[in-house]
C-alpha cells in the first residue's frame, strides 16, 4: 500500500497521541498493600450488606465506616499515583 506524506504524518500523529495517552496510564504505580486492603474492604462491605439487619444499628454503622474506608483507600491510591 502506497502511503503519501500526508498519510504518514497522520499515522505518526495518531500513534503519538495514543502513546501519550498510554504513558499517563502507565505512570500509575502498583500498590499491593493498598490494593489488598481495598479488596478486603470490598469483601467486608458485601458481607455486611448480606448480614441480617437485627443488630441494633451496629451493622449499618459498620457498613458506613467500611464504605468511608473504601473511599479513603481509593483516594490514597489516586493521590500516590499523582505525586
């Protein structure tokens, strides 16, 4: 296939754009401890959601705290990936 100078330029520009997009993704560092904590919190959230509701409000309170911990853990991961 014969490519013109314009087609090669467009192809190079597209490739560069894709690579720039990929480079921002690859800057995210794997954080095994935070990921493990997040996984455990998500399991705890599901367990609390499935538990019976006759706990005097303590199940609901625990669920609130677990969800807050999930939010904070995700914020911590995002913060570390940006700094």
